[in-house]
């Protein structure tokens, strides 16, 4: 498997017709550089599709995911005030299946009955 030490999410939407080369150019533009063993996530404007670009130290891998129903819970740049976010593995796993990944810390404990 490909080793991913850090996951980064780009808040601004991206044209999903982009291939690996255009995604790599977007990574450099948005994040400053493509670091080895880092994954970079992008979504379209409607948040129904996402692409992941991973630099494995030798080259890049590109993966795509599409939801047939619903949307990914993608943050908006205006609500964050920043263009990128760091995700941990648990947040990434929740994001790709459409779960509320932003609320994972609150969901770890039950405080009301």
C-alpha cells in the first residue's frame, strides 16, 4: 500500500476533469509543494466528487471518489478563513464515506441521555 503520513484538504473547489498533472499543479499552487508521503484532497463545487493526489516519494498517485447520492461534507472557505485543512486518518475515513468528520471529537463521548 501507499504510505500516507499527512492528509491535506483544499477548501476551494476544483474542476474534476483535472488529471494528475493539473492536480499536481494545484497542489503546488495551494499548498506550496507536494511533500513525499502526503495526500491532497480536492472536491468539485457541488461536493459530489473528490480526488486524492498522493506523492509517494517517486511519483504521484491519483484516486477519485464519487457519491451517487448526497454530498461530501466539505468546508467552505468563507466559514474557515483559510484555504487548506489538515486531516487525521479518522477524519479522512469519515469524509470519504460521507459522515460528519468535523464533529468526530464531539461524537467520541456521550454527555446527554
